């Protein structure tokens, strides 16, 4: 899994806040970048935590794949 997908998954799972979940899905689909999210003070801390968890490799790749399959929009 790539970095962006993993961070989107970690963001989605990190909070019950619907706004953060929506931003995670936007990130997964390429509608917003990690840099854009870091500029937003309401989600900035969540992004930094997700990045640190990813660096520590504390992530289940199977769960990330299921998340991507569930929320990624496909353009045909």
C-alpha cells in the first residue's frame, strides 16, 4: 500500500468525527493532498499522528486494503 492510502486509513479510523472521516475519503480519492490537510488546523494533529504511526509500521495492510476497496471511487 502507498503512503497516502495508509494515512487516509489511519485518519478514518482515528476519529469518530464525521468531518475527519470525510477528509480521509477525499485524501484516498486524490481530491485533497496531505499538504492541504496539514494546513487545516482542525485536522493537522491527526495527520501528524497518522504519519508517525505509519513510520512505526503499526498498520494492518489487510485492513488498509479493505478500506480502499470500500471507499475508493473508480472512474470508468
